[in-house]
C-alpha cells in the first residue's frame, strides 16, 4: 500500500479510505483529492460505453458488462476525488461485479453443458459474499481482501480468454485471436505501473528526499488508462469468439490504429 501523501486542506476532509495513492492530495484544487487519478478514471467510462454500444452479439450480458465498466469508472472518479471509504466502495465493488458478469459470459459460452441457472445462482452467491467481506473490513485487511478476490477472478478470465483465442485460431480467425496478446500486454504494463506506484512511492514521487525522480509520473493514472485499453481488447475478443460460435458475421477494425471496434454485418 502506498504511504499516505498529504497536501493542502481539502473540501472532503480527512482521508477515510483504506488506501491513499502516491499522488499528493489536493495539490491542484481543494475540491479533488487526487486530480490526475480522478480524471484518468474517465478512460473507463468512455471505453465501457464503447463496449456497450458496439455489442454485435445480441447478447444482453455484453451490454451489461460494458455498462458495469462505465460504473467502475464513475466510482473510481468519486473515490479518487474524495478519498472517502464509502466512495472507495463505489469503485471496488463494481469491479467485482463486472468481473462476475464477464465470468458468466465466458463460462456459459465456452462450457455449454453447464446449467446456466445453477451457475448464475452460485456466481451471484459468491459475488454477494465477496461484496460483504470487502465492504465489511477496513484498513489493510480490506485492501488485501479486495485485491485477492479481484485478481483471482482476473486470472480465471484470462484463462477463458486464452481458450477463446485458441478456438479462434483453430477457425483461421487469427486477426481476432491476436486481441488476446494485445490485451494481455496492456494489462501487464498496467500491472507493472500499479505495483511500482503502490510499493515504491517514496522513490518516485518527486517530493521526498529518497525520490530518484524530479517529478511524480502519476503512475496510478496511467494504470487506469492502460488497464482500460487491455480490458477493451479482451471484451472485444470475447465478443468475436461469441459471434464465431453463433455464426454471426462481423467485422473487426481499429480506430486510430489502437482501439478495436467490432461490428455485425
């Protein structure tokens, strides 16, 4: 966990969240605790809405997944703007819910023999349990519980995305399968900057005598942007895989050479 960073007195008062990131608080305005971390959260809002709107599958769960990413972005903005525990929950809990939706899509798509209703009930129960545990603890315990739950679910999703990649390759759809490696690269880069920002703040904040950098690189803000890109690549991969299985014709292209866009035709 990054050490608490202080700055001028802010509109929202004392920090009550279980974690305070490496960006100095209220450095740019008294109304936003972490300026760069807040506004970079809008990447999730934009890309979440993009996923929801370009859904070519006709499967409502994909639209719900995109909208849940949008909710995560809004919650992240509120969390970083206030550093209040209640607002931290509007960021972290929707992340768990979004991951549950993604797991439901992946498992029911790739394992057709699974009883959908029973799996939905079990997944809902797990999500509620993790929600209660995450919201019910504070401090470092809460931080560790959330990270363990979210990262475990993320690994499950990466596994199913890898399976989708392999099935796409088997059908000679390598241009869609390559989304897996592109998304994984963005995620790995995002994870690296998150770990550096979280664990090495005194050496990179540009303020402490121990800092080896003359300025703060705002790595948590970059985490928001890179993780959002990685997520979009993997969601589009899942959409393409679903379309392949359901024989839905689609086109994949890239906007500005970076953002994947899938469309039925």
